[in-house]
C-alpha cells in the first residue's frame, strides 16, 4: 500500500503518491484516510508521510486497516514474524504474475525492451503469458491479440484487418536476443527473494551452474560473501517450490543459460579494492557501475565489512551507509565514483 495524495509541491517536484506500507508505523503515527498530512522527500528522493495535522481533522477521517485478503486474487494475506511486509501467498495471483514478468524483462535482468506494464497486462489478460517462460513461446499471430502491437492492414478481399506492427517484430527479436544473457542475469531475473543482482553474481561465481547451486547445502551457500543463512534459505525455498521448478525447466528448454564459467580475475588499476554500491545512481544503474568497476579489476560485493575499500552511496542509501560510517570505510557519492572511474580508466589508482 501507498498514500494517495492531493497533488502537492515538495522539494521541486509535484507529489501525488508517497511511501506508506508499514501498518505498525501507520497506526503509531495515527495516519487515517482523509487526513491532512505532512509530506517530505526522504533523502530528497522518496516521498514520505511524516504524520497527520490533528488540528485539521473534521471527524470524518477513517482508521485504516491492512486488507485481510489480496485485492487481486482474494487469497488471505500473511505477515511473517519479524517483518513489516504483508504478502499474498498465492503464486498464481494475477498481480504477482504481472510483476514477476516485469521484473524478469527489466533492464538489469533479461533486458527486453518494449515490454512495459500496459503490454504485459494485455498479454496476460489475453492468456498469452501465464509465467515468464511463456514469453519465449510468443508468435506474431499471437501478439496480434494485443491492441498496442497491431496496425491497420488490408485482407486479400479488401477488408480492413489488424496485423502485427513492426514493434511486435522488434519485441520478438528482443525476447530471442535475451537468451544470450549470462547465467547471473537469469538467476537475478527469476525474482528469488533477497537475491539482487550483486548477490546473484556472487552465487554464480561460487556455483557456476544451476546444478551446482541446487546441490549446495544452505551452509555452503551461506559461506558466499553477502549471502548468509537467510538468503540461502530463500534460494532453497524458491527452487523447492513446484511452480518455480516447472518454470525453470521450461526456461531451460527454451535455451536460456543456466551455466556460466566462473569469471576470471581481471588485473587492473583497481585490483585489490572492494566496493559496495548502495542507493540509486542517476548517471548509471548499480549493475552498470559494478560492471565498470570489475572491468578495472575491482571486486564488487553486497555487504559492508572490514575488507571493504569504498562504499558508493547514491540517493536513499539505507543502512549500508550507516555501517560504512561506523566502520570508518571511505564513502563516495556518485560524483566521486564517476571521477574515480575516469581516473582509473586513465591508469591512475586511487590513493
């Protein structure tokens, strides 16, 4: 859930939605539907509701309660102990299917250009895609069922018909090209809980094939830097679920890569240095920044430790920045990262 607001100008932008997903926090602040609230942009980026203006209340405000059922599929929602998130447990939930597909085709995952929210919704509603593996079974004739991928044409008898557009052809070409994405990107694209792009790469470096990962014990997985037992359990739970097992089997038959040679260490200007990336970067994505650092010989990990040389903090960096400051690790902002990359590309090692 999130807050829906009357448009308000905050920090240079007009805000109509704000982060508001923690039920305990909502009740602690006594935020109610219909309230006039104070809004700020956390880290000058993410709109956030600070609290209500009690003097503005009219008596018509309603106490908000987290839905007991998923608004998409009607399943009873669950909240795991120790977490603030309330989740729908139904893997066949239409909303979850759409979001899993959007994550799968996103830039840092399989990078299929042209598959946005509207089109994914149309393809799912038409029955063409029920999971990510179905993307690789799409055809031009099938895509003609999506209005945004057709244009007016003329049948042999002269009647007007809808035919696939060039956009549809490019989309199919993009889906086919995604089969060349490396195993680490495929693993990230699967949407395993707690497994981001950096963690996926770390797992692949240790277990360069799916068979190796599936045969690993939770303790062996937990030994990978940035993983730990919580992530290891999430990986195991993901692949133990029959639905996910079936999806992976389909993806393998469609030709996606589930084997990757362990990357060879690159000797470069940044060899021996370890970087952690956190927060949002404007000039590049975090995976792109990580790739540039690795090309110059650096290691990129997902957790701050005594071995960390630099933490790169973008906007809304979260707890990693605090851990870096507490440990005395050098912190770079995005401008500092760009400067360091430029100097390293010119052969100069940072002091």
